[in-house]
C-alpha cells in the first residue's frame, strides 16, 4: 500500500493505562517535527471515528502531558464498529457500521491512523486494515496480556502501584497478626499478581493460569504460624479460580464485546482462610487505582519509543503492523497475529520457578501442601 502521508489520525481505545498521553505526545511531536505532517485526534476510542468527534492536535496541545495519567483524547471499551448496537423497533440489534469510519477518515483527509489500544482495539484495527484503511497499532494495557510484545506500556506503573500497596499492607498485617488479601486486576492473565507478589514479598500468589486448591493456601498460613510468622500476605489476581471452580464475575457490561468484569475472588479467599485458620483476614481490592496516576519512568520511555516507532511505521508504509518490544529493541509484528489474543503467564515461566524456589505458595501443588 503506497500512500503519500500528509495527515495522521490517532486514537486511544479500551481501558486507559498510564502512558497513553506519553504515546500521544510522541506521535504528535514526531509527526509534526520530523515529517511535517498534521495530526487529528479522534475522541473516545472508535466512538469518535464513528460519530465524527475530533480534535486538531498541535505541539501546543501536548505540552505538559508526558507525566499525566489517562488520555487527553478520551477512551471507551464500547463502540465496536463491527458490532454496534442500534435500536430497531423495540429490539436492540448489532450491526456493522464501519462504513462511517471510512467516510469520516475521508472527510478529514486523514491518510493513516495510529490506534493505541489493547487486544480488543487492535482486533478492530486489524479488521479495518483488512478492509483497506492504512492503520498501525501501539500495544497498551496494564494487564500486559498482549501477544507478540515483551511488554505493554502501563503495566510497569500498575505493577509499581500494586507493589507499593503490598509494602503498606505488610506493616499493618504484621502489627495485627492478620492475613491480608490483595486483589489485583489483569483479566485472564496473572502478570500483575505474579510480579507484584514477587516484588512485594507475598507469601501466596494465586493467578488464573494455575487453578488453586484452598487447602494448600490454608496449609501455608498454618505452617507460617508454626514458624512464628503471625501474619501472611496473599495476592489474588481477579481472574484466579479454584481447581474445578469458576472465576468470580463482579458485573456484566452491556454492549461490551467481552461483557464480563471480573472481581470478588479476594473476598471469597479471605472468608475461607479466616474460617479455616481462625485468624482475622482483611481484603483490599486495588481496582482502578492501578490504572490511574502518573506513569513510571519506564512506562514514559516505552510509551515514547512506541509513539515514535508508530509514526516511523506509517512513513515506511508498513500498515497492518503493530510496534512491539523484543528484548531491548522496538520492532514490529503484523496486527493479524496480535488482536483478539491473550498472552498468559507461561507455565514454565522463570517467574514461577523463582516464586516456587522462594517457597511462595501458588496453590497448585499436585499433592501435599505448599511448604
Ligand atoms: N476479540 C475482539 N474482537 C473484536 N473486537 C473486540 C474484541 N474484544 C474487544 N473488542 C472491542 O474492542 C474495543 C475495546 O476493547 P477492550 O477489551 O475494552 O479494550 P482493549 O483495547 O484494551 O482490549 C471495544 O469496542 C470492544 O467491543
Ligand atoms: O474499566 P472496567 O470496565 O471496569 O474494566 C476493568 C478491566 O480493565 C482492565 O483494567 C484493563 O483491561 P484492558 O486493558 O483490556 O482494557 C482489566 O485489568 C480489568 O479487568
Ligand atoms: Mg481487552
């Protein structure tokens, strides 16, 4: 596909993540300074592309946004153009309204589009590319669950927030001789729980990839008690589930492609532990604190590199690709391989080996207890 690029569109889609503004800033500055392009922001994810809500982006518009959380363009986890809700009579039906996107892109004379998003937004980006729109992707999510990149931006900040929470929970757990359960986000992947658990010195880490047996967690806490360790720290991923059991669903969000919102497993685990050990247990659900606030230095740099890398892809005509991190290098992969797929913690991950060697209970021993 060869297109003479003069005007670049950019949007942020899906759940927000710290570093979105840093990507926007890098895209705008690189496009204007390096390639003399103009940049148009589409507001609120694909919603702005569908409803023609835009904002002209100049260098002035990105002043001061590098350390700011959220996204100045707004975002949504609805508004899928291929599965868009419309009311017909008394019924709600889902239709393909992607034609509107092509119309709006043409109205604004946008030659190429940078989509900053997670698996869902990148699945839409891939579909639009296959239908002829020149698109490149940038991998975002605090969950770090995207295929084909070693890391998404936003993850490091969420991990830092969760680690700080564990440090704080440690001091109060120790004072009250309690079990402290911290529930963290991550959807169907355990990256935040596992890495925060390692960084924050957790005694138990439960992740979706390893269905747990509660007896093992109880055994670990009782064993600590016998060793004179009167408190325990348990990190639970929102997607964790017992062996032969189900994930706990907090709510269902209508019109969302994946309407399931996980949450509540922390409470379940805490009640079981309290009952079985006779010790007091308290639960902290970290929730959207993990998505907010200023990005870490790591995320600011990664987001900046992704932003400049995405504009470079556009100028090289490498549409249908996504920037990614491989080792220490920024490179790219086809969107086709990424969108709509989830990267879970591999069962042979070195992170899991380290956790086991330290005696952290993962609740998945085939037989016997955690020791
Ligand atoms: N597998 C999928 N295929 C196509 N569209 C999807 C898919 N998953 C989610 N979407 C749509 O992508 C958009 C963003 O998805 P969401 O999961 O909320 O954010 P993210 O981009 O962070 O994954 C929503 O409009 C959602 O309906
Ligand atoms: O904002 P909502 O609808 O409460 O969604 C919560 C979900 O979004 C996340 O925070 C981020 O997920 P995405 O990056 O896929 O949007 C998940 O960890 C969490 O399960
Ligand atoms: Mg998603």
